[in-house]
């Protein structure tokens, strides 16, 4: 049995976004031999890093699991996201995480669509990782750059960049933990949502 914890850190006042993200969690498709559970934390006081650590501590002691997937509350997640991120780590135990440096964003106010293409060596988003990675290095007590700084603890060759824009459709809004400027060579505006993300 493969056990997976899905963590959704959130905040009060984001109920509508959270419910939409939760709906995409319940539509996830994965092998019947996997036991997948979601944990939500809306504590308004803790930083994002501390909130993730707190949830991981709960999972470690109350609901032991092999892997963790982070589901942001302002993103919509493809039905096969969990499966596509966990399977590579089952095949290669040397991997410390999976994610993607290519991400599609939709601006909540205007509906504009953007594609972000970054460098694997700098950052990958939409993280999934073995619990053992977190047991080795905890997240820092910060909100901005939380996952970026955490990733730097691990050799680049152990971080699998799937470069898969279809894992999730991310939101741009006034309350992103990290401001999305949508300008520069890493950003490109698209005429519409890519076909692989249609329906999210």
C-alpha cells in the first residue's frame, strides 16, 4: 500500500478558492492500491513554511504516509496530477522531489492566461516529495520563497522537473504569497487555456 498525504495550506477568507481546489482533489485518479488523504490548515497566524511543517508533523504521527503532495488552494489540479508526480518517485527512490518549471496561470480578475517557463536549477513548482525529504530538512519559517529555499537543500540531480504545464492551472490574484508580475523572458501570454487544461 502506497500512502500519500495531500497538504492544502490556506487562509480564512479564501473559502471559494479552496472549495474549487478541493473539487479537483476529489476528482483525482490513481491506483486503487494507493491510500490518499487530504489535510487542510487555515491558521492565519503561521507562516506558510511553519504551516507546512505543522501539517507534516500531524501526518507523520497521526496518519503515516510515504509521500506528500502540496495542493495550493488557489490552483486547479489535473485529475492525474498525483499519479504523475508520485510514480517517478516509486520508480526511482533516489528522487527527493518532483514538480514542474513550466506552469500555466490564469488571472482571476481578467481571465488572461500566461505560461511561465523557468529554470530547473532555480525552482520547480507544484511539489511532491517523499516524507523522508522533509524529515531531513524542514521548511523555513517564512511565507515568500518557502519552497524555493527548501529545494536548495537537495542536489539538482535528485529533483525531477517534469516540465509539464498540464499538472495544474494556477491562479494570479491580489493575495498570491509571491507576486506574479507576468513580464520578462520567463512569461508568455497565451490566447487561451491549453487543451490539456481545458475544463479546469
